[in-house]
C-alpha cells in the first residue's frame, strides 16, 4: 500500500470526476467523485496533523462533531416543519428520519466514549463509516444542486419543464415557487429577438390537494405575465415516477405459457395551444411486458363509458384488446417482485 494512500485515493477520485465531467457534465456521480477526493485528501491531512499537532486535531474533531450535530438538528427541524405544513408524506418524513439518524450516531459515539469496550468500538467504527459516507453523499448532492442551479441557461432554450413539488392550499408551495422562478429566469435569459420559452408544467392532483399542481403552476405563470399560449399542462401524473412508467398497449400474447402485453414505452410530449392536451409519444420498437393474471387493472373511456378509472378484471381487458387491436391506449404500470405487471391504470385522454 502506498505510504500516502489517502492522497493517492484523492488523485484517483479526482481523475474519475474530471473524466465524468468531460464525458457528461451533468452526472451526479461527478459530484460524488469530487466529494470523495476532497474527503480523502482531508483525511490524509487530518491523520498526519494529529500526530504532529494534537491540539489542532482535537479542535478539528470538535468542529466535525458540531457540524454533524448542526446537520442533524437542521434536518430534524426541517422535517418537522414540512410535515406540519404539507402532511406526513414519505419524502418529508425521510428528512426528519435522516436528522434523527445523525443524532443517534452522535449519541452512540458519546456512549462509546463513556463506556468503551472492544466490541462496541468495532460497531461504532462501522456505523460512523456508513454515516460518514451518507453525509458525504448529502454534501455532494447539495454542492451539485448549488453549482448547477446557478449555471447560466442556454440562450437557445425553447422549452422548460417544471415538475410539481407540492401545493400550499391552492398556490405553489415554497419549493415549487422557486422552481417556477428559475424557469422564468431561463425565459428572461433567452437571446434577443427569439420566441419566448414554452413552459411545460407537470403535476397531477394528489390525494391531499384541492387542485392539480399543473393548474396552480399555470395560474402562477400567468400572474407573472406569461401568455396562456406559452403554457402546456401535463396534469395526469401525481409523482415523477409515473412520467417514467407509462406505456402504450397494443395487443397481448399468451405465448410461452405466460401472459404478456405487447407495448411501446413513451412519454407525454408538448401540446399545442389548440390541442386537447399533450400527446403521448412512443419511442423504440414494440416489446413484451409480462403481466400477472391477478393484476389490479383500471380503465376509462373507451374501454368503459366513463372518464373516471373503473376497475375491471384482467380477462376483460384482454377481451377488449382482442376486439380492438393496436389501439395504443396509454397506461401507467407497476412491476411486482417477479418483474410482471401487478398494477395497470389507464390514463384518460380526451
């Protein structure tokens, strides 16, 4: 092992980060590699300084503990405030849980400092290593967002997609408002004499929301002077993942002894002011997606005479597909542990 292995690791991580930036500047892995490079170099400095300057090492350790304590308290307070404002959503609860975890690690360190013990010492080292890595990821993500969030938008930008982030009553919440303001900055930075940016606002109506996020965002943008013809709404998805798990279903096949749907993946495109909504644009070739015979299925028009999703059996869906092949109806889907569709919900399109 090299004598200065920490610095060697820092060079390797930094080289990987530079290569990532050259190949794909916006990769989050670049931020992680640079963060690990800084952490490795910092570890080398700390280890060698501790032997020569014990007082400096003690001050550094106290500073690290205070930083971890502050991070834990901030995450916990932020989680409590967000849950009180927007309700007990999983992502918000995770913020508070992360703060509690940081404080629990510090408490474990305090117990070990007071009680000692070889077995507890090994456990403390493992827990602190894992916590240190997760904190490094958090800091890398924070730095990544800070740097790229302040980068200059391209002057030739024609469309900006704004993803939903929760409402405060009927208006966008603080996070969503910041996203909208950033989108307006992109529009303001366009080259002189070029058409205004088209805003694609994406967000459906959650169970605890009085309206769709897309409608609230559209009203906010209109209030800031954006003409209605430059706003395209996508109000069918209630989370970002649903935008990534949508398919057009054409036929089915029982070949191989199991049921499979013949589908094409796709995403919602950008509609025009005179259209009923954004079109679903498929990509790639037709492919097969296995489906559980007991899957939960809901459909709307034209499978049933309703614009609201109605539950039906899998066989009813297959009968309809057989009578209406290549219809290309759009569905959101979820895969079970076996890789087969266990939930299929049609997206109503006018």
